[in-house]
C-alpha cells in the first residue's frame, strides 16, 4: 500500500509540473525572477571611449561585480562604493553589481567605441562654419549635419580620416550641402578654316614630219602604142628613171607636268596656243602650249552654342553631328558586324560645385569631320562561289576623321566666363614639276614647270560660362514653335507663304517680345 501510494503522489506531482498551470505554480512557489539586460529598475546605459574610464559611485556597498565580456570592458573596485569601468575594445557588453545579500545594485549596458568629443572640437576649430556632428558606431564614423560647400565637406572628411589614424576609415557621410548643386554650362564653339590654293601649270608640245627622201629607180614604160591593133596599155620596151617610195619620218616632243597636291587641275584659266604647218596639203609640223592658272581662297565657319545641365559631380555630354559605321568583325558566314563612331561638334563636362562662388569644371570639347585623308581604302577580292563562278567582292572604304580636341579643368564663379583659345593649326604643301635641264634656263625655265600650292589654316575658340540654376515653372519657358500658325491654302497659293504668323490673339509674339535664347525663321 505504501509503495502504490508513493507512486500515486509522484504521478500527481509530475502532472502538475508538466501542465502550464503547474509550471506557473512552481515558478511562483520557487520565486524565480528573470532580469533581462536593461529592463530592471536599476538599469543604466553608459558609453565608454576606447581606452577611457568612467567612475561609478554607489549608495550602498557592493560585494560582487560581474562583467559579461571582460575583453570589451573591465572594472577596478577602488572602494566598496566606487568602481571604475574602462573601455578595452570596441563593442558592447553589460555588467551587474550586487550587495552582500545578493540584491542587484546596478545593471549597466556598456558600449565601448571611439571617443569623438575631441574630434568634434577639432572640426569646430578648423571648419568653424560646418554644422556637423560625429558619432562612432562599431568602428565606423557617422557624420551628419550641414555644410556650406563641397570644400567644407571634403575638409571634414579629411579631418576624420586623420583622426582615425588608418588609411581607409569607414565613414558614413550623411552631410548635406547648402549650396546649389545644379550647373548649366553655356558653351560657344567657333572654328574658322581658311584655305588658299594656287596652281600654275605650263605644258608644251611640238611635232614635225620630215621625209620625201626618195631614191631614183628604173621603171618599164607601159603605153598604148598606135597601130598595134591592141586596145590597151602594153610594154613599150623602153625604161625611165622615176622616184621610189619616200622615207617618211616624224619627231615629236611634249611635256606633261601634273598637280600632285590637288591631284588634278581644279579649273580656273585654261588656255592653249599652237600652230600647224602644211606642205602640199600634208601636215609638216605643229607646236602648242597649254597653260592652266588658278588661285582659290575658301573660308569655312563652324558654330555651335550648346546649353546643357548636370548635377554637381555628374557628367553630361552633347553632340551635334552624326555617326558612321566601322566594321569590327566578321563571322564564318561572311556577315560583318559594325560599330558606329560619332563625329561632329561634341562637348562633355563634369561640374563640381565647391561653393556659391566657385565651380570646378572638367571640360572636353572637339570638332571632327569625315575626311579622305587617312581613310582605309577597300580592295577588290576575287573568289569562287559554290557554283564555281568567279565573284569579285569590293571591300568597304572607311573614311578618316580630322579632329580638333581640347581638354581642360578650370575653376570659375557662377556667371563667369573663360576662353580656350590658341587652338591654331597651319599646314602648307607645295610641289614643282619641272623638266630636268630645261628648268635651269634663265626666264625660259619657267615654261617647263608646273606649281601646285595649298595652304590650310584652322583656329578654334571655345567660350565657357557656368551658371548655378534652379528649376523654373513651365509657363515661363518659350520655344520657337510657340504660337506657330500654318498658312491657309489661299495664302500658300496666292502669296507663297508657308506660315501665317507666330502667335495669335493675346499670345502673339514679335521680335521685341520674344525673350528665349533661340531664334526662328519666317518663310
């Protein structure tokens, strides 16, 4: 009976302990209290600087100090009521302080990190206008606040890097810049090309026929004899001396001086002089001279005025021109892959707003055009197709590019201008085609030569003006198409107009009220 009774009591106790009600009752009976970090009525949080200490003064004497991770922070008990905590390594830990009866006196949540108080004092001393604060978290530096310019932002970041004492400290930049950061670049690109061509060519020609140098030969006379009863020419039986076949000879001379620079005569004055001599109706001799003379002057003006915008630190580019295909590969089936190369007037720039009065610009501008100089000429390739037929394939001819490029980095205020000038190129080519020996004749030597002269001069000027800009309302913007009115059929047929007026009614535009920096044409 006793054994079964003990078994029954044990089963009842086990059921009570396994049931939730039983567990709660057991906890209440055993008075179990769980204290989470930072949740007790004696909890506190402190932040220790690395290798720095904090003194804790207690109301009651402490008997025991427990630190969860001594590698993060340690404690020195100076007295029973004074404990000194020191930061050893960056990180987080907690500490518990108990009295003699085991009652917790203090629950400390300790964060050990770099002390930034001296860093903030250094920033305020060297960058007094910067309104920033620095916080250190897990070895990283978080800087936030506002600065007046990008220069101040870079100065603050350099001070933090110097204070950290490492090559690449982890810095979280949350600073905002009070200055405007949107830049509009107004560019005026002007290029003038001047070319001078001079050609003077003289070609002489002459020919003479000499001959009639005949020998005497003996010939039989054939005549119609009288009273020979033969109607026709017969041998008379006599001979005579007569001239034989002549020895005809011809001598000719001709000069052919070309124009190697231009390749051929470009026009101008073309004259020819000559005479012919006939003897007995036959051409005996001839002489002639051809003179080509040309002087050509040409001017080419290239103008572009792009206005483009970009945010500080971002790049923007502009191109007014075109693209031409360049073969870059060929597969086994003969299909050619091409890549398009741009040409024309191009501009690329990257602005960097340093302050309200300083804008750093990295500018690259170029003017390029297609040219036959330096072009890759195609070749004819003979091959045989699948049917055995001969096929001639003409390769592509890739043009060359004549490029004028300028790259620079300048610093300007908003609204200030600078000029990239001095981009001058001068090229001269000249050839003389002469007859050897004859060219040395005084005065007459000029008749046996041809001159081809080419001089090309190019100058490009780039004017740059940056502006700090803000967005505007759509209603304040104007375009050349605003107010455009097409002409009616009657106006087009009878008056030859393509458009009637720009604007109509209250929105009419005129040359005096039109404010946009673009123009329009009225046909």
